[in-house]
C-alpha cells in the first residue's frame, strides 16, 4: 500500500490508473478506523480493481465548539488495519495541502441539509460536501462507498453527485454494529464503560420503535416521544433530536403510512452519537398481503 500526501501525486496516479482501464473504488474516512470502515473497504475491494482510502480529519465540517482538536488520530494504527485488506493507496493530506491560504470555494446542498443533524450543526454538511467534492477531483474514483449510519450524509452526497453531474456511483453500506447493537463510530472511543452501557439503549429504542410501527403505531409524534422516553431512562443520555422522516426528502412525516426513516442524535455524557433505522412499511404490507392470500383456502 502506497501512502500519498500530495494532491498532485494522487491525481497523477488516478489518471494513470484510469488510462490503464482500472476501476477505482474510493472510501473517504476521517481515520481512527473501526470494523465499520473496514466493511466499506471490503465492499470497495469486491467491486474495484484498485482501492483508494483517504484519511483526513476535515476541519471544515466541525463547529467551533465541536471535537476537531481532540478527534482521535492514529495513522500508524490505520495503516496496520488497512494493509491486510489489500488497499492500494492511502491518501492522507495535511490541512494546508487541502486548504491552502486563499481557499474560498464551498459546495452546498441546500434542502436536504436543513433538518436532522443539519439543524444542529450549522455548516457541517457544507464542510462535508466541499471536502468530498475535492476528494473526488483528486482520487477520480468510478465509485465511492459511504456508511448508512450517516444516512443524511449519504443522501446529501448522492444529491450533490446528481446535481453536479459527477460521473461517480455512490454506494451505501449498511450500518455495522457491535455485538450489543451499538453502531460503530470513532467517537465511541470517548465513552466511559458506564456511558457505553447507556449507549446501547439507542439501538434498543430503534428496534422498539420498529415493533411499535409494525404493531400499528402511525403517529410520528407519539412514536418520537416513546423513543425519547426509552432512551432517557438510562443514565447520561440526553436526546438532541428524534425525527421520523421520508427516507428520500428527509422531511418529517405527519403520518406513518409508507417507508420512513427514524433518525436520532443522542448525547451520552458529552459524546454525541447518531443512529437511524429505515422502517420498510411498504415491504411489510406486501408481506402481510402475501400472508393473507396464503390463508385464503384454495378451491
Ligand atoms: O463520514 C466521514 O467520515 C466524513 O464525513 C467524510 C465523508 C470522510 C468527509 O470528511
């Protein structure tokens, strides 16, 4: 695996790979890799001839009171995790390389970023889309893989790619979870043992919510209140938001009558964790109808 720090070097390599007809798969990360990232890399490896992973803690996507300074960084550790997976290139530029003096161009997806995390992290998605577009121009991938834990991020990037006519396929990988259901995140490393135990309630609450919907709950406000009550019964937990939204527009629904996304952010102590669950009500209806049809005696 070759480690590349300069944009011009990465661009030259990418051009050469494309000229030789290789399919380039890309996994952008902020490092401090965990099994979730590695699953994205494995997915890229399955579909690509050459895989590029980037490790860059992007200052543009952190708010002034957020954890940019303390965000865990350990490139050596990341390298050791990536090597056995057969990654071809690790692109790890400095902040000065990505944002030299005079940098002043930003990319913004306007509507999909208004709600959910966007409402609580002003400028966050502008930072994400700006860096991801830069990375796409540097790595020149045919496709890029993102995790579904960051569902809003995935949708925002998908939109950017469509709106700006980028010739890049955006793939989603399902959320990877620990044995107890906690969604893997580099920020889990901030949790104390006791906070870690409370954090499990997030996944449990999402599963509980799904059972309620399949049991007939159709009121998103009541459902949201029940999820909040469940999570906040545990010590250290404070819900920042729970939203039941349309999975495509990310706009809140007034009634749960087709597929919905339950998305939430919870502070566990000082650590902000996000998670979501896509509830496939339409599939459930089809399955129910099929079950009902089976019950009709055949003449
Ligand atoms: O999901 C992340 O780790 C980051 O938001 C990304 C996509 C690498 C952009 O900095």
